[in-house]
């Protein structure tokens, strides 16, 4: 603990965090979807997105929507 009670106004350096703090990256999810579902990977990701939407998880829904768009291209 520092003996100086006045904190510096200089921003503290932070180390870069892994993708979503331990969550797999988008490329890994897409690769696994292809391995598990083959040509139906986009459909599986769409269902995951719908599930997130109905659960009210907007952030997760947007992530699956982004993955779905990548799979469709």
C-alpha cells in the first residue's frame, strides 16, 4: 500500500484482456459451429441468437447476430 494518500491523476496502465475475459473468440465459435453442425452452422447460431433474445440478453444476442452475419457471407 502506498504511503502517499494523494493518488496520481495519471491513468494506470492496464494489461490487455483476452477476448471477452475468458470467453472464446468469434473465430473459435465459428470454427466449432462448423465442426458440430457442418452446413447448418448458421442455423445453429441463429437459434442461439433467438434464445438470447427471448431471455432478454441483448449483448449476447448482438454477438450471435454478428456471428450469423459472418457465417452467411
